[in-house]
């Protein structure tokens, strides 16, 4: 096979503290791969600035001027991790044979990118990076992540345990991913749906090199909830089941009340009445909210608003060559 053009896509949101080190390490990885003729000499990294408020973009411009491995994409506003990543993937696929996605914070091991490329050269379209050792993450993060994977699997969603968005995808994988046209993005659930030959590479997850997590608890829970409701209607079925169980309970309660009345018992029941009114009211609101969540999703999908707006592009030689061709 001809040496493939590799692009490493890195979504960056307020990452000025880590970016110099990230660029340094990824340049080393690309350089070594080129030297060993595993990837083409026009291989690059694509730094996607997701509407950062700090100096991230000016840093990217500076690196682009001095380092031929650095290309950039500036989004006009903050689109969020998944959309920023997608913008980079869709941009890179037009001039790349394979694309690796990695976070900017160096939590994922840049050295295994070489293994990704070797697997790609063996013929795999998708290579998943799997966190073997997550001891660097907090206990809370590990526990919630574990619960989330379990829940997703039990809802019938095919996702890989301990895999986030560190993976390699071939051009044809990305061409097919583009057809999904989903506004509610959950890439780690979408990619396995493609079904192309895939394999896994294990690595040790490290601590963030510098800066703070851009996923506070609130965003993390929203992301998990989004993942569930984008991939499964089981929660709605659960509402139906809950309604049925409550109906059965009410039949029992009615029988009890009727029999009591016939036997002449003095039915007072203020407490049970008030409690059941509150209880049923709560259950109904919960069910409505859940259904509303799905309707909100449909609303977003129907509008088909663009997920990101590209403001500026800093090109590399692979892009220039592709445009001239
Ligand atoms: N990120 C982004 N847009 C956002 C939030 C995060 O592009 O709105 C990027 C961020 O710069 C990083 C990656 O997404 O490269 C993952 O974020 P982070 O490392 O903070 O998440 P965590 O590892 O803590 O879950
Ligand atoms: Mg991180």
C-alpha cells in the first residue's frame, strides 16, 4: 500500500496551558512515523479551536507559522467537544487516508498512535484506544463511568468499555460517518454502528498535563443523559411499564376500599389520599419530562442546524496538494 496520509485531530477549548507540550509531543510522533515511512510526509495535526476565550488560537497561528506539522481550524463559537471533534474529522477526511482523534490535555498516550497506524496498515478501519488503567482518574469519575457503560450496555447500545474519543478511523469510515447527519452527537456510540473491521489498543490513562477539565460534573451528566436518549427508547418503555404497575396497584387499592365499604368499615384515609395524589403527580411529571426530552431531541434533529461554523483555516501541504489536484 502507498504510505497513508495521517491527520491527528485535536479539539482545543481554552487549552493554552497544555498546547505547547501537546504540539511538541504530537510533532515527535508524526516525525518518527514519517521517518519510518509508516505515514506520508504530508501528515499533520489539525488543532481545532472550539471558540476558546484564551490565547489558544494565537498559539495555533504561531505554531502553524513555525512548524510544518501544525494546521488549524477556528470555529466561530464554542460548539462543544463532540461538534468540534466532528468539524475536524470532516475537514481532515478530504485530504487524509486515516484520522486519529485525541484530546488536547495529553491524558491519552500519544505513543500508541504508532500502534494505531500499524493496525490501520494491517487493514483495520477503526482502532479504538482503550484505557486499561484509569487510576489517574478520580474514584468518582471511574465509578460513574463504569455505571454509565453498564447502563448503556443493558439498554442494548454497543459501546466499548473504557473507550472515549481516542481512536483511528479510515477515510471510508469517516465518509460513512458523515451520512449519519445527527445533531445530537455521541460519536463513541455512532462509530461502532458502522461495522467496519475494528480492533483495540490498550493504554494507561494519565492525569491532565495542565489546566482544568472542561467537563464539569454538570456537563458530564448532560453528556451521559444525551448518550442514553440518543441511542435508546428503553426509558420511554420504562414509563409505560411504570404506568402499568401503578394501574395494577390502583386496582388492588380500589378492591380494598370497596370491600371495606361493603363490610361497613369507616373509610377515613386522608393520609393515603394525599400521599397518592402527590405520588401519582410526581410520577406523571417525571414521565412527561422524559417524553419531553425525546421530543426536544426530535425538535433539534428536525431543524438540522449546522453543528459548527468554521471561521478560519490554516492549511498544510496535504491540503494544498489536494486542492491543486
Ligand atoms: N473541549 C472542546 N470543547 C468544549 C469542551 C472541551 O473542544 O466545549 C475539548 C478539550 O479542550 C479537550 C477535550 O475536549 O481537548 C476533552 O475535554 P477534557 O479533557 O476537559 O475532558 P475530560 O478529560 O476531563 O473528560
Ligand atoms: Mg481530559
